[in-house]
């Protein structure tokens, strides 16, 4: 594991960014903005088609999410992220308040068995907004160790703090978002310099815990006649993923079958924009959200899907370059967590529609319908922009 030492700057050098910030706009990363515009524009085109036959969704709401996202991005971009490196406790408190807020009476909203929304004149998903503060929390925790975490007690402390958001989100429960939190924590630990043996032990313990939960649930069913620890849809998703022979007739099995049919029917060039039969007839479930990739593949074919993947590759490469040019470990960790989270969501979402990953309900960045999700992704772009604008002369990319 490479060791990172703190970046040393002179007093004059440390004061220059603060003075410049008062009188000038932050430096713009043009390639990042170009890819962002292309991705968001592509997403709006596909979402417009996906919601055109479904009265439960509003395209204008998606556009509003983009507009609010642009404002959020500009605000975050203008902030000097380095001033937040010591905000571990505030970020922890913000995460707990945000994630548990749907449990508050009156404003909490339960949809499809999950209490993940609040209604404050408009419905928003606090767990989505917490992705930003989870990244900031994990990065601020690891920044204290200067790139080397080899004390087991300190590792357990760091891991315990990082698991707080996951425990909170599972009270809703929202397994998809919870997995995103866990992946962010894993990236932060790796980038922050945690010893490999600590990470391996944690991975083994996590796998053992999952196996234990399933085994214990089976014992509970044997004595009570029903499962208690896992919900039926969670078990069905894993069962469908492990048994894709087409014999499953549950909603989860049906959803996967229709998703694969939609992708396969697109062929090389697709059926034509707004001509997809699966979602137009209402056969493809959750087309604007979880299965937006199926809409794209059905209408625009392999070529359209490849174009989207190319844009994601460009986004990841640009984000990785920003991470390597970060002037401190805090910025490096933030950037890598953002890039890692996007990569995880893309692989999981596209993979689940193709039967390569379990269905988790994780949306596709900048493509899936959802104003909360869109605003959060724009804010993360703003964080990358802030890291780029405040990069130091002694960067990790030159080490």
C-alpha cells in the first residue's frame, strides 16, 4: 500500500487561494463540463421517451432537477473543499439527521415498503443527498491518518464511524443505497492507506455476516413459519440472480426477463427513438428509473448503449485525473470516492438489467429519472470542480 505524506505549503502559498477566491471565479475544468453536458443531454432525451407513456412521471420535474442541480454544482464548485477537512463530527450528525428524517411523523413517506422519502411541499429522498455527506465524512476520517492506517484500534474506530450511515439507511430499509455507502467506505479505506490485512478481514467478516443472516432467517422460518430478517423481495432478487432459467414467475423474475427482452430487441441500431415496444406498452417495469438503460438499448440499440458507456468512461477518466492532481489526501479521497461510486452504480445498474448483477434498484447516474438523484450528482461534479480549482503545486500525480 503506497504511503502518502501531508502536503507542505508555505504560509504565503496557503493564503493565495483564499485571497483569489474573493475576487475571481474558480478555475473551470472544461472536459468535465463537456462530458457532463453530453451525459445530461443524453439522459433528458431518453427520459423524455421513457416518461411519455407513463402519467406517473413528469418530464418537467426532471428538467427542474437539472436546473437545481446546476445551482448546487455552482455553489459547491465555489467552495474551498479544504476548509471542510476537519468537519468529521458535523458530517456524522448531518448524515444521521438526513437518513433518519423519513421516520419523522407527518413528513415521512413510505413507498413500496421503504420509508425513504419526506414530503416538505415536494417529495425528496434524503438518503440520496446523504451520499455527498457520506463521501465527505469518510474522506475527513481518513485524512487524519496521513495515508497510513496500520493500528487495528484506529481502524476499527474509522470503520465504525463509516458504518453509521449504513446502519441508519437500513432502518428504512434501502439496501441499494446502503450498498453504495459501503462501497464509498471501501474506496475511502483503500485510498486512505488502511492495511491490506485489515481490509481482507473486514471483507471476510462481511461475507460471513451475509451468510449468517440467511442461515438465521432459515432457522427462524423453521420455528415461526415465516422469514423475519430479510424481506421477500430481497430474497427473491438474490434467487432470481442465481437461477436465471426463466422458471421464476415472481415480479422480480418477470422484471428481469422483460429487461433482457428489451435490450435484445434493440439490436445494433435500435427500434427508433420513442418507438420501443416494451416500455411503450407498459411491459418494461420502472422504465424511467431503474431500467432506463433498457429504454435506451431498445430504442437506440447497441450503438446508443456504446455511446453512453463511452461517456461514462470519459467521466471516470477525467475524475481519476482530478484525483491524481489533488493537492492533499482529503481531496484525493473525495475524488476517488466520487469516481468509485459512479463506476459502481453504472456497473450495477447496467449489469442488473443484463442479468449479470442482482437487481438492487440502484439508478444510473445522470440518466435515471429522479430530481434528488440528479441534484446530488451535479453537487458531486461541483466537488470535483472544487478539487481541480484548488489543486496544489505538490500533487499526488507527481509522486
